[in-house]
């Protein structure tokens, strides 16, 4: 109970966070390069600077999640390109020096599809990848957190964006256990570093939550993503309206938090919403209302939230910008206030 309370208090004090999306998570460049800046800028963002991250901290964000894709920077022996690892380290240092907590993960890596066909390789690569990351950061303090995977799912299958299958959910449990064991065995400050573990596809729905199994140990946190209701948050042809006093608008969000409390919070499992966002449909006030509603719900249950920002362009036809990294300007002041108040 003491350890659960310690983790819960840690998560509660994190506050709001910001995702440095579409940056170190890029992949499939279609040309040969090992220059980190080629990857970092490929999806439309500039090279990350310390000044940008200072802006993010100054705006009121206390957590920086840095999505990282690793598989294109690993050789046939699963060794990470040291040039890439040092660039990741540099961005981590920028965030820490700006006064934020920093999370790094394995974001678009193609080897952790939760299927038995992939499992033997996934076991090997989970251990190989995170043992190297753990070694590089073993003397970093507890302001640095590790997250095992991002939205692990059955890519291309009918269950991909749903709740998965019982077997796929169990494979994710197995991979999370390997991740925790690998980090803890690496020693140094990794022995008690806070670690973040996703459900199937980071879904906050009943089957994904029910079948999630937290590994043995302490300072472990569950991760989910919240993009609900879909018609408002992600569907460009959907509604641009959100009324926090209208049950039809809020019932999906309410159900998510009820389930998080039922399966996680009430059982001592702490939670971070490592991504939540709503696309820009020229509806800043409604987005601010939605963000404030989600934020208040999360605060009530002691859950930290991290806004997904993909930069100034569009991600799969969906505009997610909050901060323009080229001009270093905040684009939606009312939304920003709702997120950081």
C-alpha cells in the first residue's frame, strides 16, 4: 500500500504534459541516411532546440513525452546506432534542463505486434533495445521515465483499433514483464525508475483494461490514450461541437473514467493518459471545453494527461498543432489556458 500510494502521489503531481510528436518517431524515409536531423525533420517539424522545450515548460507543461522509433536505427544484431542514441539523449537533456519530467518510449517499432508469430523476435528485441537504453540513462534521476511500447496492436487485423484478442492482450502483458525485468536488472537508478506500461493499443476500454496485468514490482504506471468521442476528436467530417453539460457529448468520456477507476485506480494502479487530443476544426472554444472537461475528470482520479502535438502540419489529414515549432508561437491561447490552468 505504501508503494502504491507513493506512485499515486508521484503521478498526481506531474500535472499536464506535452508530446513532441512527429519528431524522433519518424520512419520510412525512403532514402539512406544515418543523420538524425533527416529523420527528425521528415514529417514536417524543425530540428528540436532547447529553446523550444523551454517555451513548452514556460507555458505550464511539466512533462515532455518524447516518442522515439528505434527499429530503423538498429543493426542485424539489434545494436542501436550510437549517433541516434546520442541525439535522443540530447533531446532528453534539453527537456530535463528545462525543468520537465521526460518520458521516452518505443513508438512506431514494428516488432512488437502482439501475435505469436512475432513473439520470439519481440522477446529478444524488447530485451536488447531496453538494455541499451537503460545502460545509457542508468545514472539519470527519477525525472526520466521509460514507457515500454506505444499502442501495441494487431496491425492490419480487424481487431487492430478495437480491444484486441485475449491472446494479443496476454502477449502485451508478457512483453511488459520483459521490459520491467530488463530495466530493473540494469542497475543504477533504473532499479527504482518509474516505468509506464500500455494496455492493448493503449485502449481505455473494458476488455483491454480487464486483461491488463501489472508486472511484479513498484513504481509501475499504466498508460492509456484518450481520443473520445471520436466524432469530435479525430473525425474531420464529424462534429465540431462539444457541450460539457450535454450527456450525449460527455457519456463516452465519463464511461472511460468510470472504467479506469473500476479496473485500475480503485485497485491501486496509477494511470497516465500518455496521449489525448482533438483535431483543429476551427473550433478552439469547443476544444478548450473538451480539454478542460477531460482534465478535470483526470485530476479527480489522480491521473496525469499528456497532450498530443504533431507540429504545424497535418497527421494523416488531421491537424493537431498547438505550438508552432518554427515560429515558437502558441497557436490557440484559449486551448493552451484550458490545458495548463
